[in-house]
């Protein structure tokens, strides 16, 4: 099997590619083979200060640049991502594990995101208020908030950096991004496209290191004026506490536990085909992954059997191989989490219809797993599994389904399937989530807001809301 070479790993500090010489190094592992791909340098405190100084120094010129000129750079970077699709996709598959089909899609999405912000940055409109007195003009202005510190997870190693960098740069703000140490090269390729597109020095830095140390250092700096974080709820709460010390605005996209309600008036096979594809995308390591399926009792048996049959038929293996439908989990911590959650579910009496264990001795592979009749008291019904597990329980009434779907403190994504117009309307009204897919699992495009409610966070990325997160409002009276 032909493999592309992996990328050289470095820091990107205010316009300079900085090697690991004299710095702490961390191995980057291919989750499909457990081979070491490269050695990632960690940023020192001096490196972080260098990135902060570069952001501060570049801010006045970047914010003063005409939005259409900033947009040209972002659009050119989007074109470069598209031109480099195969190269970047192979890097992402090697370090994260998902299939090449998925990483190619992710490159395309990332290019669309940069292009969206290139265009939307020209529409950071203010407004002129009606006069209250002759000769007095009152205006509302939208201005860049200032340098942004962004923190991205490993599960979308191209897309997450693109949406965070794109929002900041499109609004006129410099950005310091700390991607996940498990998937560094993908983020560096996004940076490389921006540099090659003509991004001025200092506007972007990419740093790596011990997450708690890097986040504490950056957020404590008075240079940083906004924080964007995607990750777990506990870490998000900790970063919010740090941000509160400087009254810094935060955008938090945190965990979820996506419910899916399936009514008995649907085409069962059609829903199953959609559901299985959505569930096992990136081995279930997706914050908006459909996980808790509540299926009407009239079709429950057929649905469960069909789901298990399709799950067992999935081809699992190295994402670089042709015909593979699901890759490995991203790192061994996910294996431990799956073993713990499923052991508890088994002890609690859940029915295992497919999978439930690790595959192979090499690589972090897990069987596509289907459980049914799972008690609400089990950990997996209350904690986000973030893995290839579908949990399927029956319901009898609309009210019961809504109660179960809204039971948890999470509110990121929710899904439902019905052909009845009134049911569809009620679902949109009553499901407690920031993003809802009705008769569809497609809930994210660059022009739509991406974010949750309740403990799944606040604020949104993408859409006009993503740009707004990097802007401040100023009111000016002139007489």
C-alpha cells in the first residue's frame, strides 16, 4: 500500500517556522499502525511570549487592512487547500485515523469555511440611528475585538483550525492557535496555505505544548481579548474561569450526547442507511454524533436488527486503504474509555447486538457497536461515549421521547425523523439543542451557526455568528 510521507513538524511563531531544537518533543502516533510519525516540539514560555508579541504588533495593520484585501488572502488560501487536497487528506488520515474519503471532505469543508469568512468579513456592518436632534449623528460600529487565542481538538484536525482561524482573520483579528498535539501537521498545513496566500507576518501563530500550561499562559496575557475553545465540558469550564480574570469573551463548543427520535411513520430502511453512516463517521468521534436513538415501539425490533446488521457489515481498517468505511480510534485513551463504559453497560443488563470489543492487536481499532434496552442509570447513557457506539431504546409516546431526548444537561445536536408535519413542527420547538436535524443528519454548513446550549457551551462558530464573536460593538455620537 502506497503511503505519502508525513510532514515536518514545527512551531509557527509570528511568521517563522521554528524547529524542535532545544525544545521538549512529543511523538505523534499513527493510530492505525501505532508507528511514530514524527516528533512534535512543545512551545516554551518564551515561544508563547513571542507569539503574543507578534499578535500585538500585527494587530493595527491587520485591522486597518480593507476587508476585501483580507478576503483575497483567505480566498487564495481556500484555493490552495483545494489544490493540495490529496496531500493534506493523507496527512490527516495518518495522524487522526479517519478514512481518506472523510479527510478529503474535511479539506473541502475547510476551504469553504475560509472562503465564507473571506466574504462575510466585508459585511461586518454597523448602522446609523435615526436622529434625535438636528446636526447630531449616532452610529453603531463593529470593530475587531483584538488578538484571539483558539484551542482546537483532534477529531477534525483540518476543519477545526480552519473555522477558528477563519473567523478571527476574517474579522480583522490576529490568531494564536493551539491545535491538538495528536494531530499537529493538519493544522500546520492550514497555516501553510495562509502563508503561501500572502498572510502578513505576525497575524497567525501555531503553538503546541501541555494544554493546561499553554492555555493558562495565553489566556492570562492582556494581549488576548477573546478565547475560542472546542473540547470537553470540564476543560471548557476551567478556561472560562481563566478568561473571567480578564473579562475576556469566550466561545465554547463543548460536549454533547446527541439524541435521535425515530417515529413509526418513516421509511425504516432509509433512516437506517442514513443513521449508520452518520453514527460511525470518524468512528463516532464527532461532537454532534447521533448516539442515543429513541425508536417508536412499533418499529423498534426491525430498527434494532437492521442497525446491527449494517454495523457488522462495515469494513474497519487503516483509513489509507481502499474500501475502508471506518478507521481506528484516535488514541489509546479512547480505547480505555470505551472498555470502561461498555463494561458498565454489560453489567447493567444492556443487550449487545453488535461489536463491543477491540479489533486486532495492532492499532486502536474498535468494533462498530450496537446496544439496545439500556437502563438510564448506566454511565454510557449519561456520559458522552465519543466512539462507535449506538444506543437504542424504545418509546411509546411523543411526550416520552421528548422527555428522554432532553433529559441530559447537554444541548449540542439533536435529530428526529417523522413524515407528519405537526410532529416535525413540535420537534423543532421542543428539542433542547443548538442544532437540530429533522429528517437529516446534515446540520453544519459554513453559513450556518455551529454551537450548543446548556452545558454544551455558548456562542457559535461559522455563519454570521462566528464573525460576530470576533467583533465588538461601539456606539459613537457626533454633534
